[in-house]
């Protein structure tokens, strides 16, 4: 990590909502199905967002009547959230979502947009599942949205795959198969210069996440390939998984 804000420092936070492929993630066509899904699972309870960022999901979820609290490592990202109308109704605790605790219990905790992979060790990912389980009320759910590792798309011997290409921005994923490592390199032309941001991840298969849930005392309730409950198959590029804490 470069500083206290991790890989989402002031420079990244300032451009997060508009930059490259991330801007597309703010489109209502992308956000609305996420909100519909989470509203249904939250029921009359509270929601905990791990890695709340600038509030892409938390703000519309709060507008739909669900109380939301967030955990966020980056003060710069949290400050962007704070600058937006409606954010005064959302609590944010600054800290690492693998270990940070907050008051109260939640009917749903969610970790979207591949953010579980920001924890770059298996131990930290397991710790995150355990931390979530400790915050859920009995019968509460943990929802993760994360890509399926794209190793089938990597030609033998190659380590790099382009995941985004436009006239002004490019994204390259670099795999280290032995370590389950993945570094996402983002390049974007800003004011006539190329800005680079490279973020390390630890990729994990759906079955490994199921095992982490089991270690934390939760079990798989649903797995889909998208927020509209599209079937999860061998061709799915990502999954939306829901693990449940036992009701008693
Ligand atoms: C890709 S952004 C997603 C933000 C938001 N959830 C969204 O969907 O737009 C990942 C966020 O998680 C935060 N983050 C990464 N690792 C974290 C950690 N270990 N603890 C807390 N926040 C973390 C980053 O600072 C960043 O704001």
C-alpha cells in the first residue's frame, strides 16, 4: 500500500466516479438491479457495506429506505461520499473491513465490485468472512459480487489480459497463477498525460469463498451470475453469491 488510504488515495478518489470503466458502473442500468436485490435481502434490517467508497451503492440503497453503515479504508474516498447529498444519513467507520468492528447488527452485509479481492492474502479474506458473520443477526446474509478468475481466457504461457480498452483508457490484468495473484493495471489519458494506477488483488474461486463462509459459520444460500438472478454456469464471468448465518 502506498499510504493510509491504500490504493484509493486522494488522486484516485478525485476521479473515481468518472474514470475509465468505473464510470459505467454508476449507470442506473448497472446500479438499479443491485439495489433491488439488496433491498429484498435487507428486509426491515440494516445494511453494512464493506469498502463503501464514494457511495455508488450505499446512497441509492439509503434512498430506498434501508439504513446503511459503511466501513472504508480510504479517508479520501469517504470524503467524496461525504460531499454528496444524502450522505449525512449514512454512517462511515474508517478502517480495514477484515478487522474493523461497528456497533449493532445487520440483516445484510455486502461487498461488491470485486472488492473482496483487495484483501491480498487468504488469511485476510477468511478474517473478513469471520468479521462479517460477527456483525450479522441470526438469519442475516453476506452478499459478494466478484469476477470468476479468467484463467480460461489466458493463452498458455501468457500472464496478461486486457479487460478494458477505449480511446482514452486501458485496463490490463496481470496474473501470477502460483500465488493466486492478480494486478490490475489502469492507464488513462488525463490532461494529455498517461496516468497509471496498479492495484494488487488475490483472486479466489467460488468454491474457496464457500469454504471461507463455512469456516465463518455461514452457508451458501444463492449463487447467480448477475443481480437479476441470471443462472450461474461454467461460462459465467462473475458471480453474485449469498451466504446465510444460521437463524439460531
Ligand atoms: C472498487 S472500490 C468499490 C467502492 C464501492 N463499493 C463501489 O461499489 O463503488 C473499492 C473500495 O474498497 C476500499 N477498500 C479496499 N480494501 C479495503 C479494506 N481492506 N478495508 C476497507 N476498505 C477497503 C477502497 O478504498 C475503495 O473505496
